[in-house]
C-alpha cells in the first residue's frame, strides 16, 4: 500500500505548490489549514507560507507541524528584502524587470500618490524574498487565499519567480477591498471562488469569467449527525457563533428574541464569540429586559465548538451587509452546524443561499428582518417533520457540495494545468 502511494506521487502531473495565506495556520482560517491537509492526502506536495505570524494559531499536532514548516514572509525585514531585490535583478534580470513594469502599471492604475500605491511598493519588496525562496524550493505554482494583500504579494512573486499563480476569493477581500481585481484575474492562471455570487461580483469588477472556477470551503462530512432534539418538549435553545461585528447580524437575533419574549415563548439564546460590538449588544439585551433569555458566553476554544453545537436545538446566523459594504461569504460555521445535524436559520445574503436553501436545507429570512427570523424560529419549533427534513437534506448538501475532500479534488484538477 505504501509503495503504491509513492508510485502515485512519483507519476502525478500535479505541480509542486506553495500555499500563501494572511495567517497560517490560524484559528480564524481553519478552512485553509483543512484544505491543505486534504490536498496533501490527495498527493499534492504543498509548501506553506504566511504573510504574518498568526495571532491565534490553530491547535493540534497537525497544526503544530504546519506552523514549524511555514515560512513567514514579514519576518524578513525590508533591508534584507532590498538585498533580495538586488540579487533578483542581477541573477534573474528579465523576470525582475517584468515585475517592475507590472508594479509601475499598477501604480498608474491605482494612483501614483495614493496610499494603496505605496502599499503595493512595500508588498513588491516583500515579494522578492518570497520569489527567491520559491526558486530555491523549485516551486512550480502558488495558490493564494484571499484576494487582497496576500494575492498582491503572491502575484508579484509569481512574476519575479517566473511561475503561475491562482487565488481564492472569499468575502471582504472582494466586497470591501477589491484593489486591482481585474488585473489579478487577468494574471492568474485560475481564479477560485467559493460561490457563484463571488464570481458575479468579480465579473462586475472586470474579471474574466472564463478562468474562474467554484471550489467551496468544506468540512469533514464523515462526521455523524447527532440525534435530533425534541425541541418542543422543553425550553428551546438557540445558539449563534461568530465575531461580534455588524455583519454577523447579532442585533437581529436579539430583536427576534424580544418578539419571542413578548408572546411568552420559552427560549434561551447563547451568543458565542467576542468583538467590538459586544458592549453595544449587551446594552441592547438589557434595554429589552432579555437578561434571563440571552447570554454572552465569550469565545469558545475551537476544540470545544463541536460539543457546544451539539447542545443546541437551532443554530442561527442572521448575516447582513455592514455600513462599509462588507458581508459574509458562505460562513463555514453554518456548514459545521448543518454537518452535525443542527437545523440552521440564516439570511439571504451573499453566497449563503447556495448552502442554505429555504425550506430544504434550512430556513432563510431577509437581512435585518427580525420578525421574519422570529417567525422561522416558531415555524421550526412546531413542525417536527420540517426539522427532520431540514437535517437530512442539509447533510446531503454538505456531502455532495461542501465536503473537504470533494472540493480538494476539484482544486487538485485546477493544479493539473
């Protein structure tokens, strides 16, 4: 068996690939970590790079192993980056001048005296060390997660190193920070999107749809679902998990709780996570006299999330667009709940309806519509057959479209060009 695996790896045509993300391995981007693990299982040789040192590192033996082997681009100071630039100029003159010309064109498109242009210069200098390391490791392709800073560094490094790159676009990297998206799409060998919604966004920004592919973020669909709770036999327990920021729509869940309290509905809500909106949300709970119904339980260690989710009757994430235009892509936390057999309630925002199909794999209301959310909670509470159907269909949806290995296989084909 071991010899067969070695033979497959020796004969494969898939390229030696560098993975670049803003923070790796990070708790805030476990989907990137999991994707790399899945790609390695499929025989792709992966070398990992991170723009920054992760603030909150992912836990576990595999994460520790990845952390030790991951090169941090910003750990190399600018003086050494200038040295790398000089070496690249002397040893690979043609590709270096091609990179300089690319940077100059980007300067003109962005605006010569604008802040973003100087950021591009900074990222170009950082890319020089990255390019040298790629050459030293004989890397043939770069795959990048998030279409902003990491792709700006990665696309310059690909030009300097003379290799191809691809990138995955997620959410605020194209909704709120779409710098040079048209150019990035033109230069990339492939553009990966987590949703058809994102493809439409990039098309409107000038991206070429002919080199775009959908590859979902995924979860391990082999996990068993927990037994369906008898939610109408006791107080209903609703949970929500995410960073406490405007786009997560926690205020909508609190307002829905107020409506449920007004009709003496028996429920409790646990809000897990932390963030800048926490004090504001606590005041809203107090204002509506919901202290006995709604609790803020803080950030949960990633290793404990699964057990916490299993204690819920319903998982709710009422996502919305924030005042800066940022919004969720397709939150992995919804996939995790659906994968465990927890009925989900969410909103028709961004790519979410591609995962949560109303009345089939979950219940969907409009962003900010707390009355609609409250109605969906009541609808699910009283209808046992609906609960059964949603859980079964959600698991099927995860297995067919949002499984880690299914999507790693799709991505592997992208690397076989």
